[in-house]
C-alpha cells in the first residue's frame, strides 16, 4: 500500500504522542509514504498553528520538525503530478464541486491519482493501492468520488492509520485506544477552551441574568447539545451578552464553522467500536 | 436591592459558590450529605488511603461540597476529630501541572501551618520525632529537609543534636516554594532541590504521613481536587504525568489520605470511561464514587424553603410556618421548578434569584411572587423551557 499524507494528519500523529514515534511507524506499515511539496511547505509555514496544542517550546518544535526529514517523503513523480490538473478540474465541474487548487489536499489528490497510474513497471499497477490520509472532513467529501471511481484507492484518517499500526502489531490495543482518546481530546480542545472561558467570566461580578445565560451554555456544552449553543447566536438575550463578551461569540462561531460536534461524535463512535472488539486482529474467536 | 421588603436580610439564592466559612451553609440535600459524611467517618476511623470520585452533572453542588468540607469547621464539630482539609483546583493551561499543583497546595497548606504542625509532631513524639519523620519518608533528602522543621521554633532542640538547627525559616520556605539556588541549598546543607515529580510526591507524602502518624495529630488528610474533568483539556502526555503523580502520591501515602476528585459529567460519559481519563492504575484505586444526583421535586422544595428561612437570610421572628416559601407562593415555586428543565441546584438558585430581583424592581413591589407574575416575566428567564 502507498500512503499520501496530508498536513493535518501529520499534525495529529505528532500531537497525540507529543513526539515523532508514530510518524516513524509509517515506514514500517506502508511500502511507500509520500508527502507533496505543497503540503510540506504548508506545514512548514504554519507549523506553530498546526502544532499549537503541542506542549513544548518553539525551539523543541523546530527540532522535532527538522528531525522528521519531511523532504525525504517527496515522490519522484511529485513534479509531474500537475499533468492531472485538467482532468481533476473537469471531474470537479461535472460532479459539482468547487476546488481550491492551492490547498495541500488538492495537490495530494493529484499525486494520488498519478501514483495509482504509474508504478515502477506497469500502468495501473498501483490501482486501488493508494491511501490518502487526511483529517480534513471537507477534503474527504470532495475527493472520495474521484478516488473510488478512478480506482485510485481510498481516503483514510488518523484513526485508520492507528488501526493499521495495531493490526500490524506495531502498537497494542491499549495504545490504540489511548491514542484514539487523545484524538478526541484534540478535537475537544476548542470546546474545552469555550467552557473555561465561560467559567472564567462566571467568576466575575456580572449581571444575574448573564450568569443564567452562561449556566445554560455550560449545561448545553456538558450535555453535548452544540446545536442549541449555536442557536443562541441568534437569540435576543444572548446577543446582548455576546455584545459584552465578544470573545465568547468568536469561540462559538469558530466551533460552528469547524463542525466540531460531528468530529467528536465520530471519534467517540470509532473508539467504542474498537473497545467493543469490533476490529478483527486476525485471531480466531473474539479478539480481546 | 431592598430584600427587607420580603422579610429577608439578603438574597438567599447565591449565584456563585460561597467562599467564606460564615457564608458556607449546607441546606437540604440530606442524602448526599449523609453519603459524604460516611466517607469522612470511614477515613477518620480507618487507615487505608483512598480516592473518591464525586460524580455529577454541571451545577450539582460539587464545588460547594468541597468548600463546605474544607473551609468550615463542620468536620471537627461533627466528628470531634482534627483533620487537615484542603481544596485545590486542577491545574489547567499549564505545561508543568505537578509544579502548579504543588504551588497551589502550598498556598492552602500554608508554610506557617506546616511549621506549626511539625511543632506539634515534636511536642507529641519528643525525641522520637526525627525517627518518625524518617520512617514516613521514602526519600532521605526530603527526610532531612522535613526534620529541619522540627527546629525552627528553637524549643527543645537539644533533643536532636544531630539535625543542626542553624537553618532559617526563610531558607526552608524558599526551598519549599521551589528556590533551588546554591545559596538556599547551602544554607540548608541539602544536596538537591525539589526538581522532579517524584521528589514532590516524596515531600507531600512525607508531610501527610508524618502529621497523621498514628492519627495522633491529625486523624486524616482530606484533599479535594475540584474541576478534575478539566484534565481532558491538557495534552495527553501532561494528563498522564499528572495522573501518575496522583497515583504515586496515594501509593506513598498508604494511610490516612483521602483524595476526592470532583468530576463533572459530560453527556456521553460513563463511569467506565474514567479508566481512560485516569489511567488504569489510578482508576483501580478509585473504586468509590459518590453520585451528586439532581434533586427531585421534594428535595428541591425542602432546599428552597430551608434556604429562605435560614438564619443567614431571615430573622427567626419573620419565619411564618404557614408561608415557608415567602415571598414565593408554593404554587409558583412548583410551577418554576417544573419549567426549568433539568433541576440543578445552580439553576434553581440562579432562576429564583433572578425572579426575586425582577419582583423587587416592580413598582409597586408585588406582595408575593405568584404563578401569574412568573408567567408574565417568564420570557426574561434564560432557563425557562419554551
């Protein structure tokens, strides 16, 4: 199998263990691992944004990234992948998608298409053998049709990569669960930031009615009723409060744009699948 | 606001947890108090250290319970025993949770109190005191450091000639608060400072073990960690570090330490998920949990009428046994609590506080708060179910 990696997946794999030990396992799990030049550039220029949750100094982060030797992952075909652009553009028009060609995801899709066509020996020898790993939900929606109908392979995410590590015996089930839980923690961090911001505001001497609004918001957050939280952006009483605490409004807006609720629920359901022994590790009988 | 209009001395429905001992009162919720008291009693009467998970939804009174049991004299008055009661919040937004925790804990333990407690150790155990500290400390340097507390008051130092009491209180304080400069180490004649998590565990367990030795000075140490669910906001690696620290603390303090972890439930949390959050080693030591359930209607009513007539808020001569919800009417109270959705104590307090204030803003002020009045202003109540 050939793996093409997106920036957000690299960032997830670094974040959850806070070192490069998972990235190193990629070489042991796949025949080839590739990252496009554009993704490397994007990751390099926004590394502190991508790794904002990383618990370390900037110098340590720079060292960590330099130790990854990302440029070693550039494919020989990377510079000619652009030949596919007219085809992918046309595919997008016919399937009603709007592409952003500067995105790393677009470039990774081009490379994946190219890799699926030209192997070392034959045309199509890597057909259905290319996995594009991205944790960007939009990228998945845009490109999955392209991957399937063109026999490229499929699109996977960080959790799939972790499952592959487990199934290949590179990590234990306990580590798999712990790492999936860490991904849940990553996706929940904007929610936690919102909760903590609300709690800090509540500690101040503010109007009684605002206290009640904030209690309601916390209630909704703890009960995972994020849609109700987003609805408050359009409700009169809450709007008055948001005028006094604009940071609160910004955090809620950001959450609604990022689709955080769906992501957290998705990770949780994957976690439950694994913990309920619904991932077969090859042993006969029920895996423990 | 002139609460006297309603024969109240103040607003009984606090919208933030009280902090001072005078303001901290326990109202209603007898079953919950009984469950907590049983844990306290069991820790006072028996030795094994334990972790108790206080488990409940947002606003269910966990912080209030932590404040009540640590900041008032309730434990001493009710159980007749001296205990060390400390409440700290989980360190958050920090890269070194163990150091933050130590600083926060030291703020609560208070250096002067530690000096005083070790003075009591000396008075109680006399010449045996240094040996007792050694026996209760797993780290010889920490043992050496703690023994120096025996001498800071300059009394009876001839009992332990080997310790050397030229140390100033300032140097001990500096060391405790993380100053490990050469000058401080030299003053104390110690080779190392409090640098890693294990030394901090050794220090805290040494203090806790010594002051509860044979339950002579303190019968138990109760450490409440509030907002423990925030651990999920820390990077996974930092979470692991903190839970390992707690596990070591409970392992090295095998007796007389009870750690209460206040944990707010999220929608999909199940008790089993805790083993992932706490790590298996810590979860296996946290078998006891206390549910902070939502009050039912009857419990809510008891809570509200007891609060309205508590001496902190209403003079005894103004209590009317036939009108215990005054200024609310019983029907209006029932109407309110059936319309605010999930009944957390916080929500009850905030809603009743708001309605009370809105009534007092009316001109003229209504003689009592009726169901009709509540209906009229219901659109102004954020928790009102549409």
